[in-house]
C-alpha cells in the first residue's frame, strides 16, 4: 500500500461525487425527509420517536452506503477502469480503503445532518452524547459500504446490484430490533439476528440512548461492527482478481 | 535486451473455447509492432495476456525480462483497453492527473502534457461523459501514456479518429519508439499495418505472419498489404 495512492484515490472518489450534485443532495437530504416522516408519524408519542429515531440514525447510512458503494464498484468493473487500475502500481487495498475513507467522509456529513435535525428540531432525547450517536452511525455507514463492495462482486449489472440491497440489508433491518425487541423473537430469528452485524450497531445506539456514559457493551458492539466491516473489506479484496477470463 | 516481450506456446481458453492455440512470438524493444487480424482473432486476448490480466491455460510470457503480470512491471507497462476505460464523471484533466498519481515520479504537469499530446488541450476541463467517441478514446489513451511506460500496449488506439489526428497519433507512436519505448498496437485496419516496424497477423488464434511489412509484402509477392494478408491466409488454409 502507498499513502500517496490511497490519498489520491480517496480524492478521486470525492471528486467524482462532487461532479454529481444530485447524488450528494439525495444522500444528505433523503434521510432527513424520512426522519421527518417518522417524527410526525409518532408526533403524539414522543417516547417512541426517542426509541425509533436513534435507530434510524444508524440504519439510513448503512442502507444508503451499501447501495451507492455497490453501484460505484460495479461501474469500476463494467467500465474497465478496475482492470486498468489493477495493471498500475495501485494496490487493491489502496482502492478499497480509498472508497472507505471517501464514503466515510460523506457518511459523517450525512450522520451529522441527521443527528442535527433529530436533536435540534425534533428534540430527540438520549441519555448519552450526540457525538457517540454520530460515531456509531459512521461505523454503520462504513459497514454498509464494505458489504456493498463485497456484494457488488456477485452482480454483473446495475439491475442485479440494486436487488442485493433488499437481500442483504432488509433482513438485517427487520431483525435488528427496530420493529420487535430481539428477546421477543422466535429462537431461530434471534439466532439469525445474532450473526447480523447491524444488530450490534443498533444495540450500541440503544446503549447510548439509555446510559449517560459509554458502556462496555456499547464499545464491544462498536468493535464488532468495525470488525465486520474490516472482514467484509478483506473479503472484497479477495474478489478483486487481477487475472480474469 | 533485444526483445521486450517473448511469448512461448501460449494457450488461452475463454468460455470453453480455445482463443489462442499455442502461439509463440517475440516483440523487439524500441519498435512499433502491429497486431493485426479480424475481430475475434485473439488480438485483445494476447494483449491482455501481455499486461498480465488474462488467465492463461499454458505457455509462458516474459515482459521486459520478467513473467507477465509481475508486480515490478506495473509501473513500466501502459495499457489502453479497446473500450475507453476512464471515469465518465471526471474531467479529462482529472482523469489524467489521477492516473498520473499512481506512478512514482509522474507529476501533474506530466498529466496535463499527456492531455495536450492527444489533442485534448481544449477539452481538458470537460467532463468525459460529454466528449465525442473519438475524444473519449483519446482521453483514455492519455491515461495510458501518462505513466511514461517502457512498454505501451494499445488496443485499437486510432478507431474513430479523424485522418489528421490519426496521422498525428502515429507520428507520436514513432517518436516514442525513437525515444526507446516499445509499442504493441492492434488494429483491424490494414492501411495502418504499413505504419508499423513489424507486423504480427493473427487469425483464429494462430499467427499467420510475423515479420516486417516489406518482408510480408515480399513473401506474398504483392505491394498491397491487404492483398498480402489475403494470400497468406489462403496459403495457410490450403495447407490444412
């Protein structure tokens, strides 16, 4: 790996985004719109928004980053830029971490905007700090991105890539504790949710919601999310083959 | 070193079909070698094998004294794919500067020069997706030239270019060769064959001719290269 190449690759991905104002606007504004919708849905029961709002702050970045990363990586494959990059001195990890950092920056902006709206306008109540909420949301975004990079290897068209979103993201969202507390789920669903990394992101956010100081469980869960992201990145490195048929 | 590339008994199978059937050839250093043949003859596959992105069944390719695809070669080999492979949502200059940043010792000024070298100085700040087809492939070419490679592998670099630009590009290729760069250029247009120092004609995964344009004309007993290739192909078929 080379720090210069990593930095230039990060810059290149951010520059591509900067030429695509509509995507940036959607990434930032869309979660705000959905959050607003949820707020008014539970306007009469603010304690429910405290419960759901904080989870949504973690789920949005996960889903959106999964989607845009898998499409971005698919484009690298289908337009031949990936094959070309792999004939240059660029290391696979320069490319993967370049995407990771660039989209991580975007996710931080997105999470801050979401947290700003939830705390500022909708009076979200959490025992812990907003900074921790943003930190976990960014880790979540990086996890979504890493899974997106990995699953894009199995899609040969943008149609297929989009379908991986419901396949990979929806079950994790359903079972993460957003709709039903995990301890009320059937045994096999509970077991399934145990192996989904998003579960731990949501649990970490709930810990911040319930405790004034960061708890050991929160740090452990954050570690699991980060570990799952690193694992997915390593697996995606294995899908980047220099030699193909 | 006389040979920049040595190919021995190369067999490549793609999708269950043998695309290259045990070919052997050598590419002289500091020359422009033309790879000619109809679409589907195996030109692109051979080029991909040379730059080390093609999985090969058997045989051996040495590039600049090392096995094709060796990490040490990545800073020395420039590759232009047949379909332009650059970022459509970046400007021409941003593309060239990004690819420049991947090579040690290559500066932004080098990148801007490469853009001018392919005649895109005026369009440098244009987004690639707004370019015409010919400009798009020249922008891609700029990104292959930018690393100042020792070996340039160019897959159909002049397709869709206007005749004046095509002439300029060929002059540039020869200037690069004169400065010591080895070039492998594929084409399916026979009028470009005469511009090469050496020719390799591929048909259905086999090499039919591998010589200088003069020698190819001589062996087929005609001055027209198109006609020469036709005669060589018929002669080959008569043998079978």
